[in-house]
C-alpha cells in the first residue's frame, strides 16, 4: 500500500499553455509599422518635452526680473507686457494687456507650474513601457 501512495505523490500534472495571441497573426511588416508609429509618437513627446523645458527656463528668468519689479512696488512697467490679441482678417488687434509686475508675476508662476506638470506627464508617458 505504501508504494501506491508514493506513486501518487510523484505524479505531477503538467499543463502546457499556448502563447496568447492578439486576434489574428500579424506579419513582420505590420509589427514593424506599429513599432515605427510608437517610435514617432515618442519622438514627438520628447520634442514637446524639450520645448517645455526651454520655455520653463525662460519663465524662470522672467520670474526673477518680475520679482525685483514687484519689490520696487511699480504699478506698471514698460519692460514687460502681456497682450491678449484677436486676429481680425489679416492683422492682430490687442484688446487687453497687463503691465502690472505683481499680476504678471502671478501669471508667470502659474504658467511655470503648469509647464512642470506637463513635463512630468510627458516623462511618465515616455517611461511607461520601460522596465
């Protein structure tokens, strides 16, 4: 009886799974096309990240200068102006502008924070498939 117990204990069931397939079989060229599309998408993301980083550095410089103007308690400055323009036919018309350093500083800080968030989002997406 003991030999029967040992035989049962040694028996192992092996289940072989077939590799999971996504729908139909893809040709190498289709796979290559998908990979190239993904590479192009990531290249665009990397380019956008570079633009945001460049703009962020510019905003840091503006922020330093605006902080000094705000400390000097200037109500208006000729050095900085934020214009909102509307395109009428073939020319732009400035309908609204801000020259107050404190308001401009708040805008620059807000915009800088939003750009940093956008950079983080892009970086997460770029690193998504790695590791």
